[in-house]
């Protein structure tokens, strides 16, 4: 994943990580300091979460471009699994006490089948999968257990992994939440991930996906358009917009199958496309009709395999694609299916949402972990803990990037209530600035210096007035102060 770096903050946090290692040297906390630095130096960690059967593993496979995560219910689906780039192939169990144990594994139908040996899911805190997939070079993906209830043991694993508390920083820098429909429990799960400070999960670094979107409207050919309309409706609802920054539809199964569509499967679909129109319509009427041997000579096993791989919507769409051009190859049809699945739009949104601020999000996670480390250091060495805490305070006070991130969070989460025009201004200008700290910092490319400075002065006056409003809440004043600083910087750099 490409990202625009924020050199000052990134360098400062790297120096704090090094300081933490020096201060922890010779203590029981040195491993913790090493782990903080290692995570900060690694790729952005994005967790995929959602209810049971929401399609998390299928989406992960589609994003990786390879079928790794098993989509069948099994004991390993009850364990948080981290997929990261590695030079070779390795699977390791990480116990709750931090000890690591290599595990045997094999590929079955493409997916990983992991042998826990004598271990049980309750013995394992995480599975760590190292894999030489190019898509994992800049992005580490985390497959979390399906959420069934807020107090269930499996759900607790996911919530504990995502939570930030004094013993650990959240296991992910960003979150993708999958939902089939917006149930009350989805809101509860999302709210459980979030807190009202940017320290924890935030709409700044969380998006939601309307998963299995191809099943909307019984898999009609316009299912994805219907799903996009529903996603837009969800996006506009306050209980959603205060928790995630966007809602997109995706057909994960279609995207996953598009990676490995075979010529023999296309040949079977081509034979359906060649049927008389009335017969073809009957075959595609329902899943039962699709498997009815009376309609075509394709074996029941092959039809069921096609349904398992494509779903009814995917089969209908593939056949519709082949009717005008039966000669289309598996590669051509796979590209059409991938485009129809919405996975490319999801990848673009991940890139736009997380990419520009990847290092900043990692810096935020490292700062949280370092602050917790400072607290435990203080119990054994007050001087060391105090020094680390003082350096953290200094950076948080002076780093404008964190102020911007906090301001966007306050507005998007609803903690700071602003009129729509001001809300849009904050999100657009501050997000642009957050993503381009090293460059022009949100300056317009058009217009002369005088006009840019005039615009900046108007912004300074407008937001300074908002900050001085005696009726404004503390959150609104924080946002207004940050916007004032943003326009002041824009004036200087115009």
C-alpha cells in the first residue's frame, strides 16, 4: 500500500521507540518495547470484522488475491489470525503468555488447513500466518472470529483484540466491518469497537461493507445497483456515519472466484448461454432450477460446484456476459466478474482511506503503546517512566498531524456537532492535510498567492470566531482551534 509519509511525526515516533528500548534495557519490559518498535516498522494492520457468516474470510481471500483463509466453520475460525508478508510459508500459534509454537499446515482446495496438534483454540491467542503474497507487502490483514453476541466467548476474542486498554494497544490500526444488513447488533458491535477519543477505533480509520451484496433482491442482475442504493442509505444514517467513514457493497464470493475461474467452468456456463431463451430463463430462475438435471446435460455435481463458486447472481451475470460473446476466455470473464463484484471499489477505498495516513495511524498506535509502557516503567523506575511520558506529552502537544486526526475524529464521530457545511469543510480540508503533510499540505494548485492568502485569512477569521463562541462545546472549540492553525499554516505556505 502506498502512503504519503509524515516525516516529522514518523521520525519523532521512531526516536521515541528507540528511547523506550534504551530505557527498558535490562528490565522485564524490554520485549514489550521491542514489540512496539517492530509493529511500528511493519505494514499497516487492518482487521476484518463482522457477524458470523458475514463473508470475512472470503473478503480477505479476495483482497489477498489468493485463497488462504478457510471459509468453512472450524476450530481455527475461532482464533484471531494475522496474515503478513514473509519470504516463505509459515504458520505459528502464539499462546496467551507470548510463547510461539510452529504448526503444521496443508492446502486443501486452495485454503489453508492448520493442524493445532495438542492445542485447543482456547490455548491460542493468535495464529500468525507468514505468506509470500505481494499484496501483503504493504498491508497486514487480520481475520477475526465471527461476532455472535457481545458477551459470547468467540466474540470476546475479537473485541479483546480490537480494544485498547492499559495492558495492550488495539491489535489493528484500521477496521473493515462487514454486515449483511444493518441489524441492531451490528450497531452494538461497531460501538463496542469505538470510543470517544481517537485513541481507540474511530470513523477516521473504519469503513463498513455491505457484504454478500449479490444476494440482494434474490440475486437479480441489478443486485449490485440495489445494494449500492442500500449502502448509500446506511451511509447517511447518523448511527452509521458516526462509526464508519463509508459503506460500500461487495460480493466477496464473486471476487474470490474471479481469481481462479477455470476454462472448464466457463465451458459449462457457455453451454447454458447457448440454450434457447425460454430454457435458459428457467435454468436461471432459482438455485433449485439451476441444479435440475432436466434442463441441460451438465452434471448435477458441476452445477452445484458452479453455484458454490459463483452464487446464483454470479452464474446469471456470467451467462449474460457470454450470450453476446460466447468466445470470451476465462480471463476475460474473470475480469468482468471481479469488476461486477465491487472488490476494485473496495480496494480503492482502502487505498484512499488508509493509504495516505498509514504511517500516521501506525504512529498513533505506537504512541498509545508507548504511553502504556511509560506507565508500567514508572512502577519500577520513576525516572525512566517519567522521561518517556514527558517526551510523549511534548510530541502530542506539538504535532499538528495528531491535532488534525483528532479534529476529523471529533467531527465524524459526532462528538463535535457542526452545521453540514462546516462539517464538510473540516473533513475535506483536514483529511487532505493529514494525507499530504510532507507536500503542499492541502494548498490548491490553482490560483495565485494573493487569492490563496485571502482565502486563508477568511478561514482564520471564521474559525477563530467559532472557537471564541461562549456556547461552543469543548469538542467544537478543539476543532475550531485546529482549523485556525490549518488556515494559518496555509497562509504561510501559500
